[in-house]
């Protein structure tokens, strides 16, 4: 029997593999777009991912967000975080090894997006919104393919990276 893909809430034993997925995706897609970042900053970024994941695990009841793991037969492939009260997809990270790979004729990332859309709809949101770094062409193409449209571009201070970054706000209207 083939492994089954499930999108489920984070558990304690998911923190380290999800950290590795997030870090791998970040190094693959974001690191090349940043000024002044290199191998020396990677342990800092790894710790940011770990802290983020642990905060959702230990304070799940206090968060108005769902941190969901993409799990294929016990292997963590990635995760996403949805602030379900406002329909804000704050994170979607997929291990680069799984970029473009299909499960039941749909990419793993598309399965994750479908789950996020369904959760946002269930929470009563009429749209799903996210921000993506300008220059992250793979992510932009994926989100456009998922039906998201550009709303605006803003330059803001990214407090975690201590850099001013230009990001595109994208939105998808959810059907009832």
C-alpha cells in the first residue's frame, strides 16, 4: 500500500524535521535574494524556525492560527501556518526535495494550499491572503497558479532578518 499524504496539526516529534524542511526551503528560495546573508547566518535562521514551530506547539490554544504539517507516511515534507481568524497564510515551506513532485496528480504544495483554503473557508474567511518576497519567482508562479492575485507591493522591515524587504501581498477570494 502506498504512503498516504496527510495534512495535520504539528506534534512534538515534528519540530526538528519541520525545522529542517523550513531551513532547506529558506536556503533554496530566500537566501539568494538577501544582501549580506551567507552560511554564517544559517544557524540563526534555523533557530528562528525552531522557535516559531515550538511556539505554535506549546501555545496552540493561545494562537489563533493553525500550524499544519504535510506528512507522507511519517515523513515531514513541509508545513504551513494559517491565521484562521483573518485568512492570512503567514508561512508555507516545503522541503526543496519535494518541489514539483506530485501526490495523486497534484503537487504536495497544492495539497497544502487546498487544506489552507478549506480551513480558511471553515473559519468563515472570504479570502486567503499572503505575502511573498519580490524575486521569489517559484513561489510567485505557484501562488498565481493557485489563483492568487497581486494586491500591492510594500517595503517593510523584516524584524527577524533585520532588513527592509519588498514583498508582494497576494489574495484569493474563497468561494463558499
